[in-house]
């Protein structure tokens, strides 16, 4: 399975198929190793996308354009 620049959902679906294939255990060892390596690549790409999305969501932008980082340990909205 060659890695493509797919959207998050497509990549996640590909990873789930690989995991299911490997869990079934009906894959020859060489193919299992290739699938595992592809799964690791996809997993790393997904992790980068999630990290980027988390960084984007973790910012508040005031009406004047000033950005404020959210405190992940404090669920309350920041005070004005």
C-alpha cells in the first residue's frame, strides 16, 4: 500500500485495514512486515496532523487579532 497525501479519515481507514489484516494473522511474514511498516508511516503522519490540529484548536483569537494559548489544565474559558 503506497502512502498518499490522503485526508485524515482516508489514512485512518487505511491504518484500520492494516491492523485488522495483521490481527487476523493470515498474512505471510514478508507481507506482514511490509504492512506493519506502512502502518507505522501512516500512524506518524496521522500523529503530525493531530498535533497540528491540537495546536490550532488550543488558540483563542480576540477580536483585535491577538492570539491567546489555552491552558490544557484549565477547562474554563480565559477571562477578558
